[in-house]
């Protein structure tokens, strides 16, 4: 366990080197938040509530969505693909570590850095610049746990796509398709409430909503009862378990086809 | 100095070889094209979802938005297809492989960018053209010869604006350790160009018009075809803005190229 914590610390320190980049990411987030603000303002021009959400609720959903978007983007698929192609993956395979856990802890390290450098500043901005008012309720207590589960779901989806790199060289296409499916169907761009009813029902059965929709609902409408929140959390845990098992099985099978040429 | 004709001939020769090489990886081409196809349709899906709840966006109908979006897709295609190598500039600079571009009697930007001809970008272009035709049929747009000429001129200018924004952002890697966040920001900004600029208030509209002129990538020129009666005269400056911005980009590139000292390895 201590070894994995060291990995986490290491990837945190690597992120610190690129601190110049955070300024740009924060700037990007400010612009994104402003654009989203104007866009939703103009959508809400004709009515106060759309699909049961007020402008304020929608904007918290979308704004916080952008703040945690950066947290939950692990880029594991791109990193893994690079390591497989370059053969660098061999150096992990000969170490007495579990590759899946190693990758998880490494991306957990950069998550912590992003939390401090991007998500928290964005939150502060939402409160002080955009004057967003948060509602209090039981949802806020469960939110951190739900966010952590969302991270795991996002991680295992990325990890799975990354492992496809053992079989195929064209990870760009696969990752792009995955990214689009995740951003559109998870509610990262538009709250799922805005989707047509029938489509919403389908989306709630997929793992993607567990990434953004679930934690975002807990923070935009925290004043609902536990009877609503607990099942949502269980669904997240369900997907974490399923994806964990699936990636394990897939890894064991994929590692057999790995061929690294030269050194 | 070589003539433009000579460069064009050279470009076709380089890309013909490149495409032959890429065709070795047919599966990659197909999967990437599918990826591109989906990413082209994602924003359209978002428009569709938004218009499920509201009848119009700042006075623009769904079909008008489709037109603006189609214009945007075509306008960003040259950047995707011809200038995709801009994304790798930071790796070449960090790892020192950028040095090789100094050693040929060719324009460096030409030589560098000609190394990649992004085939998947053709999917984007095709989707854009199909959508543009579809939207103009649905909207009963009247395509006179002058309008068609204007379409080509505005698309050319818009493409230059988009190319300039991305290439300038990639040039940041000449001076900073990692230009990815700068590029990421430029990339993110691009996504806002198919929205009506009229939804933004003063400061943002000013910035998107004059500072980072993403308004000229799609919204302003589209107005010329959708609502010619209330178009602002600003749009007639779009070739000036496109060419001017590209000239600036080329100047920044040259500065960067001249200041690069290699990695020492």
C-alpha cells in the first residue's frame, strides 16, 4: 500500500511542474462559465423553469459540471496508449506491482492536484463572481462520496479504452467516440432533464450518468430525501464493481497479446 | 524563393506519399473517421436537445443554427486537415526533433505542416457540406452567383481565422515548457463559435469579435446568408481579418523558429 501512495505522491508532484498550465485551464474555465452563463440565460429568456429546473439550478449543474469535468478526466486512455506503443509499459510489468492499481493511484495523484488548482478556484468563482446560491440538504453530505464513485467509474471507462490499445493502434478514434458518448450522455454539457423522456430512461440505465449526473443532482437539488439519494449511490457502486471486474478480466486477457519489439 | 506553383506541386507530391503510407493502416482510418463523424454530430445533438425545450435561441431557429454549425464545420476543416501537425509541435520542440525542419531549402511552416494531411478531417468537411446543403434547402435560401462567391470568400477568411488561432496557440511551446493548456484553451474557444454572438453581452461580444475573433469563424459570415437584411458592415472586413491574423501568426511562428535553440541533445 505504501508503494501505491508513493506513486500517487509522485504523479501529484509531476502535476506541480506544469503549474503554468493551470492558469490557462482556469482562464479557460472562466470563459467557459461565462459562455455557459449567457447561453443558458438566453435559453431561459422565455420561462422561469424549464423541465422542472430553474436557471439557478441549471447553472449550478452546468458550472459545477465544468469544475468537476477536469477532475474526472483522467486521460488514462491516452497515457496507456502511449506507453503501450512506446513499449514503456514493460517497465511496469516487471515491477512487483499491480498495474491496474498503479494506474489508479497515479491518476488519483493528478486528481488531487486538479482539485486544489482548478476545481476549488472554479467553485470560488461560481460563488463570488456568478453569485450562485447553493441550497443546503442531505445531498451535500453524500456528494463527496458520490464524486469519488464518479471518479472511479470515469477512471475504469478510460482504463478500459486504454487497454484496447493492446489490440488496436487506432486509439484516437476509440477515445474520441468514448469521450463524446461520455460528455453527451453523462449530462456533462446539458442536464439529463433536458433530454426527451424516453431517451432519459435509457440513459439512466447506462454507466455514463453515474459520472456527472449523479453527483451533480446531489449538489443542485440536495434538499431531497435519502430515499432518492441512496439508490443513486448504489447504482454508482454497482457500476464501479461491474467495471472493475470487467477491466480485470480484460486486462488478464489483453496482456497475453502484448508484444514489445526491441528496447 | 520558390514560386507558389512549385510549392503546390510539392505539396501534392508529399501528400500523395503520405496518404499511400496511411492507407497501410486502413482500420485506423475507418475508426478515426467514425470518431470524427460522431464528434461532428455531438454539437448538433446538443442543439436538438436544447430546442426540445425552447422554440428559438436568441431569435434563431434550429435550422438556422444547423446552417451556422455547418458553416463552422467547413470553416474549421482546413485547420484540421492541413494544419493538424500544429498539435505535435510541442513534442518536437521538447524532444529536439524540431531541428530537422531547419535543414531543408523550404519554407519551414510549409515543410512542417505538410508532414501531416489529416484524412479524418475529410469526414468533418463532408458532414459540413451535407449539412450546409440540407439547411439551405430547408430554409429555402436563395443562392445567387454573388452569394456563392461570397460563401467561398467568407469560408476562406473564416478558415484563416481558425488556423491562426490554433497555430498561434501551438507556437507558445517555443517559449513555455508545455503549450498544451494554451492549445486546449484555443480548442475550447473554437467550440463557442457556432453560437449566436448576440447572446453575449458587451465585453464578451467585443472580445469574440475583435480580440479572439471566433465570431468570424461562423456566426457573422452565416448572417450574410441567413439574414442579409440585418447584417453589420463588419462582415465585409472578414477577408482583412483573416489575412491579417494569418500574417500575425506567420510573424509569431518566425519569431519562435528564430528563437529556438534546440534541446542540446
